[in-house]
C-alpha cells in the first residue's frame, strides 16, 4: 500500500522549494511551448510566402510569353531551374491533364493533379512527410489551366524537431535550475525564521538573555526579528521584575512574621509570667500584624491596578471629586497645613472611578506628609493643560536624591529603607499610584530636590465636553 507524507509534516523550507520550483518550472515550460509553436508557425508562414512569390513569378512569365498548350512543354528547362529542392511543379490544362511536370526529390504520385478556379493553399501529409500544396489558375491569351506547386517541408520539420529537442533539453535544465534556485531562495527566506527558532531553543536551554541577530535589511522578516527581540526584552524585563517582586515581597512579609514569631517564642519561654514583657510583646505583635495586613492589602491593590485599562462610561466632575477626596485625606493629618487651589478645575470632567482618584491622592498626600518632618506644608494645585488635567501635590520636605528618582515607582523601592520602615512605609504606594494613573491613560511625574521638597504632577485626559 502506497503511503504519502501529509503536507502538514512538511517544513516551510520544503513547501517554499516545491512551490517556487513548480512556479518557475511551469513558467519555463509554458514559455518554451509558446516559443516553439510561434517559431514553427513562422517557419511555415515563410515557406508559404516563398511559394506565393514563386507562383506569382511563374504566372507573370507565362502570361508575358502568351504560351499555348503546345508551347507549355518547351519551357521545361526554365521550370527545372526555377524548381527548388524537395519541390514539384506541374502545369495542367482545363481537363486536369499534366502538360509539364518537374520534380526535385519529390515523387509525383504523392499528390494527385487537380484543377482550381482560384488560388488555394493546402497542408497535407503523406505518411510522415508534411506537404504544402499551392494551386493557382493560369490564364493567358492562348491558354487556360492550373499551376500546381508542391513543397515537402522536410527541412522545416527537421528544424522544428531540432528546435523542439533543444527546447525540451532547455526545459529540463530550466526545471533543474528552478529547483536549485528555489532551494537557495527558500533557504534565504527561512533563514531568519530558522535563526529565530534556534534562538528560542537557546532561550529554553540557557535563559531569556539570548537574542536574534538582525540582518542589515529592510524587509518583513527583519522587522519580525526586531519585533521578536523587543518582545524578548520586555519578557526578560517582566521576568526580572517578577523575580524581584517575589524576592521583595518575601522579604517584606518575612520581617513582620519573624518579629511576631520571636515575641511568641519569648512569651512561651518565660515572658508570659512577666506583665511588662507580655504587654510589650502583644503591642509589638499587634503592630506587626497591622503592618502585615497593610502589605497584603497593598499587594492586592497593586495587582488590581496592573490588571489593565478600565472602561468608564460616565464622566465625573473633577473639582467636586478631588475636593471630596482631599477632605477625607486632610482629616487624617490635623497638624499639617494644606493649601488647596482647585478653582481652575471647575467645569472639567474626567472618566475615572472616584475611589481610584481618592486612592491616588491619599498615597501622594501621605508621602508628602511623611517625608516633611519639619515644615509640614502641603500645596495641592489643579489646572488645565491642553487636553489634559494637571493636579500637583508639592511639599517642603527632605526631597529625593537625583540618583533615586528613576526607581521611585518600582515596587518595594525606598530611598531610605530604615527611615521608611520607621514611618510605616512599604514601598508600594507610588507603584500603586502610577499603575492607577496609567490605567486611565494618564501620566505621573516627580520633580524633587534634596532638602527643598518634592512636587508630584498627575496628568489625566479631560473628557470631551
């Protein structure tokens, strides 16, 4: 039983090779066939034109001499010289009787004599010999009959056969060249894909740092290689961030757990009988549990903030929403002076969930207060900037060093880890704020100078009025 390999098992290279070979081979074969028939028809047409020219010359010769039936035979020498190789010429009277016949390597019995009233041209075959027969009426003052001219197209057919053989050989060579060219073309075409596949295998074996070599070209496969490298860069960065997140989260969660475990162990050993140690351990454990709960809640909030863009149908009044949010936040810091200017936000609407805006403002104001230990003055200013709404929270606190500014939106990043821990910071606030702002197609910037203060700018797209 004959079996066939399913096409689904063929590689792209072999599919391309087969299709390119078939296409180029078909083009070469069709071209040779058309060329053969065109040349063959041209050769026959040339023979026809030559016969017609000879026929006209003979008619003119006999008409000028005004020969009679008896004088026809006297022109044998002229007809013999006029006749060509593989050709026969006959002159018939009105009854079809042969008056004069000359032949050069063409037997007379191959063609029966026949009179005509008008010039005709016939293609005929005598077994394997191809004959071209032209008959034309011959009319003079003293004679009326028919001139027959028969040409054996043996040489023309031989030339056609040689041409066919050459074209057949050329066709085979063309198919071979097509296959060779298809192999080369398919190799060049799938080379970037093969390289990409090899890179993927290396990535599987060695890690995400491998990349595809991008050729210095400007085609679709080069763009595909560049896109693959960009995706791998983003994927590697994502994995690194995820790894760092797991490590930081583990560290942040391990610290309060270790403190609680230590105090419980202390109480189990001997502290439960000492009221002072018992109260101290319970207070510390309660604080660390509260801190642990805060970290878990902020991790959940961060996960929600990174879930993608939110489609909000209804727009909200920005000034009213910000004012309500700040009223709730300001109550948490009674010893801080707030300068709030929201006049320029009147009449502006944004498509945003109010609770998310309140969360962003709470994070930014909370940071401004925490890191302003001496001068607790916070300014909140709102304005319109082109098609965006700008909200700025400025403080006069300790500021952020320039080398730390690029990392302040990273999860668990703290400029001064010891001081942040004392102030209850987890390093997740700005990361959450940035993710929430970006979910609404907004932007957030930080401008800070050490010992001078920090200004955080939030840009949100204004809703079309």
